[in-house]
């Protein structure tokens, strides 16, 4: 434990700025993955254990597109669009067959695809780790804000994730499609009876969830190494986020992810040997005091 | 649909019977051919996160075995390699090793496992008495600890303590010249990371006593994000950083530290940087990272080493790794020992191997020696240098001095109670 370092940091503006932005970056990427997970659970009532694979595919699609075109924007687009299509196919062909089935069955299907997707990546891109490289536009000196260090790429990353969060939040609560999606989550039978194609909605939600994870992978590709199986550790942290925030809650995923990011960035100063443990400890505290998560709804 | 099974001999079993018959008749020829060949078993890691290293071990072994076989084989017997995947799991490595000897009839073993698996295979070698060369485990205790010593096992990998002595003295010289007193460390949180960092700082402080470690970070092995570690180190404002992160972890760390412009703010010493697996993957390799040599075809700067690196690249379309040269050396030593003993018998090869010096592209002076008293490789090329973003990546490497290594190693062994 190094509480002096933590106290020293909290009293210095430079350190506060650096650590807070570092927490926001970790949190925002996590949010993009976790929100897809929570969205799919909220509407489809399945826990998508293969969600990490979409993060992985997003990163690989982005790397390949970047190598082919040299355009960062196209790389991000490829990561997001590619995983959206993949998500749609995956849902229509496989997941739609196990709705209402035993949870164990859903788990088995998802886990099988975790292994299959990892091997697909191994076959296409090879088993060794890869790096996409930082686009030259972002190879610039970091900004100095109040003495703290803020890399411009991370500002972009936080910005994109924030936009995604706002669009999602408003879209789901205000737009007509959002209302239909929420209705389908509550009472799919009634929605279907009203002549709305629920299969399309389910496929769309799965594609959206996959796309968000893919976007996170694409955004992370320039700074994280790409390997088969890279989605796994992200998936575990996303689960912690959804458990803390409440399964099915978008606001919960945002708050949970940001809290986790800040715990990591400040925890590594104060509790360097217990940073991982702090995350789990926080999860336990939330679960004990509010078992449905911070923003989860009580079961009726 | 239910399958119906007609009585009598089905087409499948007829085929199986015919196959078995053919095997029985062919067997004498196969057996006669086998009497000439000698099977060498090799457990290594061919799947999972370090599969690339295991594959590069296999490649290097095949490259050398081809040469030995072309030159008449091991004391007249052609080598047949039997290579199996251990998936990087120690219990699996031990099982595979045992099976290779007992079931497949391998007479010699090349143990191309990482440290965790190597200790397990070592016990199998102890139990079965089979000749065994450990090619990848760099953990010093494997040969330095007399309790581990058995007459039939050897090591052709570099040794952790050698690396630490050379790295520590190299870093101390730079620390003194540039006045680097405040150091931070950042290494993966498992046995290798902890031990290697401790040994490095031990020798760094010994050669430069004014050095002080002001910050330590221990990220998890295979952690995807290091942002909080990077910013923590930036906060501590050290003058230099030591890291033994490796592979994809190291390249992630560099990419993430790069956008914080970390490499301009401190001297970075990353022992595992100068390996082609990392050098060729990092897109924006910063200039001036200090690294130990792992395998690089320009060090030692000899035509033999360059030719070996190029031949490997020509055959496998990628550069060799640290594990490649360690495995190639094992085959070179084994072949030379068999020639000296004029036998492919494990016991005789082991006897001939003790203290054997051979010409080798990876030797500091063109030769390497299998030290007789602790069965570990010495005299291999070992040094540190700084990186540039394009080939040859590490243009000038300062070679470590083996005389100093021997002195300090002896002292270290005493302090550990090994000698």
C-alpha cells in the first residue's frame, strides 16, 4: 500500500489530470464493450459470452483495412461495420435457435464460438501477435493540461465513446425504434402480435451490440497488441462492469465502466499490488449492498 | 435418422483388415529402416500465446537436423525428429516426454519447453535416465542448483544470471555516465518477471551504488492495457526505466507509452526488445531503447551468424527468435559429441558433451562450450545495445565480458549456497 503516493497525487493538479484521463480512457473502451453486452442481455435475455470475440474481430478488421487503405477513418468503419454484419449473421443463424432454451445450452453455444472465432482468427491472421501502429496524424506530442499529460488520440477515443453513449441513450428513450426495442424487451409476444417483426429487432440489437464491441476493438487496435483470444480479458472486465452497473442498464454500464477505469488509474498509485483486487472488492460491495447493481431494476 | 448395420463384414472393416494386412507385410522393411535411424523426441509449445516461439524452435531444429543427416547422421544413424505439442502446460510436457521415450521409442530428448515445463521434463529425464538437452529454460536454478544436477541432462539456453550480470553492468555504466539515479521498474507479475527484475537491479546497484528504485509496477501477464502503469511511471518522474515485459505485452506497452511521449522523458532498458518477434511487429519503434540481444543476425557480427539468420529466413520466411538459436545450438553440440564418441548412445554422447567446445555461429568468439561441472552453455554471444526503427534494428551491441560473468556467477552461486 502506498497511500502517500495517492494523497500526493490527489493534491497535485498535474497528477489529477493525467490519472483522471487515463481512467476515462480505460473506462470508455470498457463501456463500449460492456454496453453491447448489457443491451443484448436487456432485450434478448441472453448472456453473450462470445461478446469478447467481436472486440477481437473489430481490432483485426480495422488493422486489415488500415493496411489496405492507409485510412484511419475507413479502419474504424471496417471494424464497426464488419462486426455488425458478423453479429447479425451470428444471431440469425445460431443464437436465435437457443432463445428460451436452457441457460446452459446458450452458454455452450457461446463458448463453442469463443473457441471457433479464436481459431478463425488464427487461420486468417496467424497465431503470432500483431500491431496496427498509430496513424501518423496522431503521432504528435501529447497535450499538457494543467501540467497533466493528455494524448490527443485518447481525446478522440473518449469523444467517440461519449457520442456513442449519448446517441444510444437518446435513441433508446426517444426514437420510435428505441421504443419498439424497449417494448420488445418487456413483452415480445405483444410486440409480435402488433405486427412488428421481433426477429428483425433481435438481429438488429445483436448487430448493434457487436458493432459497439467491434468499434472498441478498432479504437484499441493502434495501442494494444492483437492476438487470438484477446477478447477474453476484456470480456471479464465487461462482466464486472455490467454487474456493478446493473444488467440491462445503459447508464449503469457507463457509470460502472468509468468507476472501474478510475479505480484502476488511482488504485495503481495507492494500491499497486492490489489494483485488480480493488475492482473485485468494489463489485462485491455493490453486490452486497444492492444485488441488482447500481442501476439495475428490481425483479418484479 | 437411425443407422442400420448389416450383418457380416462391412466395407469399412474390410478396408481396415486390408490395411492391417499391408502393415504386417510392410513391417519388416520399416523395422529394418528404423534400425538405422535414431528417434529424437521433442516436446515444445506449438499452440497458445507463445506458439510462435515453439514453432521457431521446431524450425531451427529441423534446419540443423537436415544438415546433420546430409552429413551422414548421428554417428551414422539418420535422425528422425518426433515433435509434440505440450500446449505450454508442465504436466502435459512431462506426459509427452515420457510417452516419447516409452511409446515412441525416442532415444534422445530435446526439451524445448519454457521454464515451467522444463523442470517437469527434467524430472522425467531423471526418472528414465534418458539423454536430454533443455533448450529454452533460462531460469538459473535449472543447472546452477546442485540438487537439480543429473549426469544425463544439459542446457543450451542462455542463463538468467548471465543476462542480469551483463545487463546490470551495461546499465550501470550508462547510469554513471548520464547521472541516472532515479529508476523505475515495470515487469510482468510472475516468477520470470520478478526474478529477472530482482537480479537485474541487484547488479545495477552493485555497479552503480547510487541508483535508487523509486517506483515498481507489476502488470499482469498478458494484460491488454497498460495506461495506468504508464501514467503512474510518468508521475514518479524516474530518469530511467527497466522492463522485462516481452512479446505482445512489450509491443502493447511501447505503443501505449509512445503516445504519452514516455521515451523522450527517460532512458528505457527493455531486455527483451531486441528479438525479431517484437522488433518487426512494433510499427513505431522508438529510437534509443536499450536492450539485451535475444537473437539478431548482426550480433555477433560474423558472416557465419548472418548466413545462419538468412538461411533460416529463406526457408521459413521469417527471422529466427531467441529460442531458435538455442535449439540450433543443441543439435550442433549433440552432433559434435556423437562424432567425438563415435556413437549415438545417450550415455556416451553425455560423456563426450561434458566440457565440449564447438565452432558455432552464436559464440562470442565463434565458439560455445558446454561447461562440464554444471552442464550449461557458456561463451555464447551476449550483449546490450540501443534500437533504431529499421534494420538492423540494433546497429551496435556492446558485448558482455565472459571473464566478469564467470567471476560474478561464481560469487552468486556461493551466495545462493549452490557452490
